[in-house]
């Protein structure tokens, strides 16, 4: 999808990368999700909440709970606040892979983040 756009002279942006990420999620292709995130980083394009959520869902569907946690941790390192969507995707990924301790930690962190969120 992105290669065809580039071949047609379209410069990929946040929207096109998000669309490609959604396709990778629906196709359960976590490896493609990793590649998209890498390409976005190389082009200095910041992933939005939709892109992060779709990537985490792709990782979850591929049983890649550790990738989901790394992406969630990366949000905090870039001073981006994880949303309910990204926390939910990470919790689901851990749950699906039977990583109960990680699920519980994330559930507590999501609760604290929601309680600390400005109204």
C-alpha cells in the first residue's frame, strides 16, 4: 500500500501510515506493523493514537505481547500519554498470551492514569 503510493508520487504522511497500520492489524500481520513503525520513525513521522492502537492490536493478534509492552513504554519515554485505547490494547495482548501479572500491572497503571487525567 505504502509502496504503491510512493511509486505514484504520493509522499507518505501520518494518515497514510495509519491506514497501512490498520490494514496490517486486520490482516493479523504483526511483522508488517513493526516495519511500518520503523519506517515512520525513519521519516520522522510521529504515530498517533490510532496508529499505536492498531499496532498494538496487530501485536496482540500475533501473540506478540512483549512488542505491545515495548510500544507502550516507548509512549511514556517520548512523553506521550497512553490513552484508554492503548492501555486496553496492551492489556488484551497480555491477557491473550496468558501474561496475567503484566495484565494486572497494566490495569492498575491505566486506572492511575485515568484518575490523574485532567478533566
